[in-house]
């Protein structure tokens, strides 16, 4: 199964602050898992990037494929928003990431599972 990386995981890998995440990262990379990112994750990472991190971020995203957002993903995100925005405070960025994971049959690797109340979503453990 593919693994879609959420922004928080990418940031932790790039900044190397969390040994638990880094240990998991090493295992995933050694297993040659099919890693993916969403354009939303790319935008979120770049939005918070420090100038000293630009080279590392560019290298990271050069190695991890970014799956495109299309009409079906947008529709799925809209369905998630309709279902969960009021009850769970779901935001459009997380809805798009969840829809991308679901559409590409990828497990979502995130540290913020509470942001993703969808029962159809599979999480990377």
C-alpha cells in the first residue's frame, strides 16, 4: 500500500526533531514503501519553511512524488467537508489530504489523527 505523507510528518523528517518519527521513517524507506505527497502538503511545508531549509525541502520533494488534485478528489473533499466541517471542524486542507489518500488507496501518515474523522481513511501506523 502507498503512504501519503501529511505535512506534520514531512516537517518532522526534515527537521529531525522527533526520534520516533525518524525511526519509523527509516523503516518505511528501507521497506521501499511507495511514498506520496499531496499538493496541499507541499504548500503547507513551503508556507512554514525557513530560508535555511529551502535546499533540503527541494531535495525531499524531488524524491517523493506529488499526486495531482483532480475533479474527483475535489468532489470527495467536498463530501468530507459537508459531513465533518460543522461536527469536527474539518478544514479544506485536511479534507483535500484525506480525499487524496482515499482516492489513491494510500494510508495517511499523520501525527494529527483527530483532524481526520473519516471512517474510510486508512492510517499508517
